[in-house]
C-alpha cells in the first residue's frame, strides 16, 4: 500500500519562467515580511540597482530583494549582486538587501562573502541569502500561496497542519481584518475641521439659540447625518448579510461623504465579517480569487483599480471582480467603492469594443451621492434632539449652498489657501495639481515639485524668490486648514507630498485647458516617483501633442521596466502616418520589456512579412506572459501556415474555450484568412467562433466580403442562418435590398421579425428612404416603432424632413425625445433654430454640451457664424473643452484656417481626443490648397 504522505520540498524549477518564480517570491515577501507598499521593481537588465522587489517596513525603512531563478548561484554571482546594490543608486534608499534563489542550497563561500560585505557596510543590513530550503520553511505556513503556485494537492501535502486548518473551504483564506478593528482614517475617511468654542463669525450658540446643543467633547469623527442615499447602501448590506454577493459604487464629487457613508454602512455587519483594503492592482489580482465568504472588499477611489492607464490590466481586474461576485464559494462578499463623476464617465462611456468588462461590472451597481444638503436636510441637522457635534453646527452655519460635508473636510479653507498663496507657493501647488490630473500617483516627490514649479513662475518671480522659497512654500501649503491637513501635506516617512483630493477635483474641473510648460515635463522625466507615474504622464503628453516629451518619459519608464508607454507611443506613430520604422522600433522595445500587446504586435508584423520563426517566437512569449487570446490565435495561425494543423487546431480550441473574447479573436483570424483567399478555413473558423458564443462571427465574415464579393457574403449569411444565427435573416434582408432584390429582402425581413429582430424593419426602411421610396419606408418604420423599437421615431422624423414637412418632423422629434431617444434632442435643436425659433432652441440646448454643439452648427448654417462662435466660446470657457473641435470646424468652413489651428491647439493642450488627428488633417488640407 502506498501512503500519500507529506512532501519535503517544493518543485521551484517546475515553475518554468523567472517571472513565475519572482511572482512567488513577491507573494512570500508580502506574507512573511508584512511590508506595506510591497511591489515588483523593474525587470532584469534594467537600471534597477540590483532590486526586483521592494517594500516598506513598519518603521519606514525600505527592504530590497533580488530574485534569481537559477540552479547554481556562485560566489561571483553573489559579488555582482552585492556590488550592484552597495555601489549603485539604491531605490528608496533601501537599508536591507536580501538575495533570493531557487537553488536547493547555498555554498559556504557565498554565505561567507555575504558576511564580509555586511562587515564592510555596517550601515546596511546585508548578508541574507534565501534559498529553496529557506523559502520552503516560510511557505509551510502559507498554504494559500502554495496552492496558488503549485496546486491544492501540493499545499495539502507540504504545509503545516495548523496553517492548513486556517484554510477555509475550497482553499479560501481569510483576508483583511475584522470590521470592528478597522480604522476609518486608514480607510481614507476624511478628517474633520477643528472648532473653537467661539468662531470668528460669532458664538456657536447663534446656530440654534441653545448653547448646550454643541457637544463639548466630540469624537474623532463628526456625528453621522443620514441622507436618502444611505437607504440604498443599507439595502446592499442587508443583501450581503442575507447571503448574496453585491457590489455598490458611491458616485459623487470630492468630500461629499462617500467614504464616510461606506464606513457607517459596514458598521451594521454582524460579527464574523472581515474587511480587506488592497493597496493596488497587484495585491488585488494576487488574492481576490482566494477571498472567503463574509468579506468586505474596500475599493475607495475604484478608478485606481479600473482606470490605471493599462487597459488590459484594468480589464483583468474587472473580470476577476465579476467572477468574485458570481462565485458561490465566495458568497457572500460585499464590494464597496467610490468614484468621481469625471472618472466614472471615462470608465463607463468608452467606445463599444473598449473596456467591456469594466462597463459590464459597473453597469447597475452605483449609488449617486448629492453634492450638497438640501435646505430641509440642513434644518433637520440643526433640529436634532440633544447635543450636536460642534463641527457639524459650524459647517451647517457657514457652508455655502448646502456644501456642509465639504466644509467639514476643510475643502473651502484649502481653496482659500490656494487663492491667497504667494507666487512660489501657488506655483508648487499648481505643479502638484497638474501632475495629479495628468496621471501621476498620489505621492509627489519633493524634487519633482521643486523642479516642476519653475514652469509656473515668470523669470522675474524666479529672480525675486528668496533662497528658501521652496521650503517656505511647502510649509505654507502643509499648514493645517481649520484643523485638517493643508492643500499639500507631507507623506509620513517619505520625501513626498500628497494633494488634497478636494483641491485635486477643483483642478480637474478648472485646469483642463492648461498644458504645462517644458520644465514640468523635464521634471517628470528626472523626478517622477516611479515608472508607472512616468508612463501615465507620457500618455498625457502624447494626448497633448508633446511627442518628444512623451518619448522621453516613456524611455525613462522603460529604464525601470515599464513598457506600456512605449507601446502607446508605437500605436500613436502607427496611427499618425509616421514612418513604420519608428512604430516598429517602439513596439519592439515594449515587447522586450514584456508588454504582451506589443509582443503580439511585433509577432503580427513578422507574420505579415512571412518571417514565421520570429513571429512564432514572439507569439509564444506573449502566450507565456499573459495567455492573451490574440496571441494564442496568432500562434495558431503561424503553425497553420507551417502545415501543423493539429497543433493549430488545439490552440484555436484553447482560445475558443476561454469565452467571448477568445471567440472574437478567432473571428478576426477568420477575416484575415478570407482576405488572403483562404475561404474554406475562414468559414470553418467562423462556425467554430459562433458555436463558442460569438453571435457576430458570421456577420463579421460576411461584411468582410460585402461589396467586393457580395454573392459569397450572401452564401456566408445563408450558412449562418442554417447554423441558427438570429442575425443572419436581418443581414440578408438588408443585403438583398441593396442589391435590388426587394421581394427577397421582404421575405428575410419577415423571418427576422418572427425571431424578434425588429431592427430589420428599421434598417430596411432607412435603405428605402435613402432611395426616395418614402411611403414604403414610413410603413416599415412605423411597424418597427409599434413593435417596440423607439429609435424608429427619429428616422421617421428625418423622412418627414426630406419630404418637406418640418412641422410633422418636429412633432416626431419631440415625441422621440420624450420617449428616451437622446439623439433626437440635437435634431430638434437644429430644426427649431433652422425655423427661426432661437429662444426655444437655446432653452433646449442648455441641457448638455452635445446640444449646444448642434445649436451652434445650426446657427452657422443659418448664416450667423459669428453668433455660433460666440455661443461655443462661452461654453468652452465654462470647461467644455471638447467644443473646441466644433469651433475649429466652423472656422475652417469660413476659411479662417489660422483660427481653426488656434482652436485645435487649445483642444490639444486640454487633451481632447482626436485634436491631434484633426490638427494633422488641417495641415494636410492647407498644404493641398496652398
């Protein structure tokens, strides 16, 4: 009989790649050393001072780890590692250095050498060598980590029994701390203002007429005042207590009470619930799959996890959170987050094929938090029985327009400090404001602020500044405002400062048109906090047409192992007609740094050039590093070209088994095969993609043939119909109508309608309307509307306009808008302005910038271009920078190309999407005409 006993060691070399071993060591360091802000630092070969992992201890000192996935580690290897740390530029001024290897043991010569270095450098903690034996010792108490990297069976047979008992059902581990032990300020609840017994405005007694209403000894947090949105938050807590996983994001401006509301809500949870507050992406991704039931996942400022600048990583986070909420073995979990409207819009209104996971995750789980208290709420606050927190009383009395919560957090006082600051202090603060709104992380290094502030001072101001101007500015900005932190406060144990989020939101709303001068970008290259910060600022520079600065920042980030900015730069070069050599170079640099998307791009380029060896190598690297479905499909394509159909088939099956995005990647591959004339393989892959859950696979292939080989497109759609594709009859109806086969078009349209595809009627009506067959078109559109397709009303309105019936068109547009078709608003504004009813048009256009744009265009078309420009300019000044594109278009139509260029450069400075492209197009048009 074979006894399934314990195992003595773990197969570290079976992990395969150095990346997987480094990930394991990172997990061990975080768990065993209990370091905060622990992160992986750069990649081998980069200027990283011999450091792969860094983290901060409780005393503020930084510890550094070099990781070597090798079978032998010699005395020479140790000397090289120790010299790189001791004599190099040590990131974070780390005071402890540990070498971690996967070797089964460490030679005596290596340990003796390490001890000699330790004796020579007593100011640094050197000498520790962790090998496989030491890692194994640490991992015996970490079954979650062992299970994650080697499997549940290895964890069961290797780890200590006591540690295994702490493992909950299904291999889940308890994360975080008990809710009752959580610190509200550690969870980023704002501190509140301090209040004297008598304020500069007079006695607090005057607030209510009763001196005893002010609580003389308030706690660290002001008494909580409930508002209607708290009921929705309580309902989410009740769902979690009842056993159902739920996610809610509180949506509102800075200092509106979002985080405090979450804190109050979780106080209602029964004993046994834990709260986990991950520090960032890496920690979340490493542990979210192992969260046990009855856990609160605290995601304050959820944009830090879903809007980091790395869309692929953001989407992985969203997908894992969605899986957490769906997974029965985790239930119940309560996921709580906060977001500003500015970030929310970016996360949820991306184009159709972008951020699909994020949009699905956030679709229905939000609760809006009002910016201010109503008059009734302020009255209710002041009329509460018993003693009232004196801070609440002062805020209720002095806050403007009901902004009580902001006043409590010191926001107005912080803005007052900004408004009255000296030129040098203002320059430092504006450098911080621009750094944060352009993507730098919250911790802003002193050296960066000092260097960047030069961009905000005139030459005279620089000459007149005192020698200690920077220290004086920091002291002024850090001084408390009514008992809360100043607008720019120091970070404990770091030479960095953090901007108040109230001031940050003010900057995002009021400084959008401002593009910093050269000194700001140069300071970021030299002094930004880390590679992620340089990468984010590189993207901001790219959005503003500062390509040279973007490249400098991207290359600086690359030196620390971050290649995402180089990838973004390559895509920009590729999309703006720059030489292919520039794009290829940056793709290759990013690929070498491990950016999987860049590896796929490099592989695809090699494949197109029939350099199959290079293509295969890059596709394999992308598969190993990320398991991207487009990499898997690309590798399958290369193997198929080589004639290895069996291996290619297995890879296609792997991609298809991964879900919708894998099936979409296979569909795209089928289209490429069709373009190359490989029609049968393309059709076979398309059928597989459809069966794997991609409902648009057949229609995608059909449209690849449309207009070039319409009979083949029709054949594809008929095969799709036979396979059960509900989209196919609709597409066949439209195709036959465009081919002049109206009877066949109506036949397939009826089939589509019987399957619930009422949009077939609308599309057929639009085609007939375009040909002037208004009677038939109107009948189809009305039928579509009566079957529930509300957007058909707007098409009917356009039809009536074309017929010459503006009154009927206006009535239909109004009806469509009333029934929820927002696109009808712009059309209604246009038709009102065209008919000379400008006041009505202006009243309607006041709803949103899109309608203002429609009004301006209609006014210009009516022969009043100056009035149209004035209208746009007024709203641009209010922060609607996107309207600069419309202003440029109006000026170009008038022949004012210089004015159009000025507007586009303003838009570019504000980071408006497509401004750079429009500027390039304007220059090209000018050259052609000139």
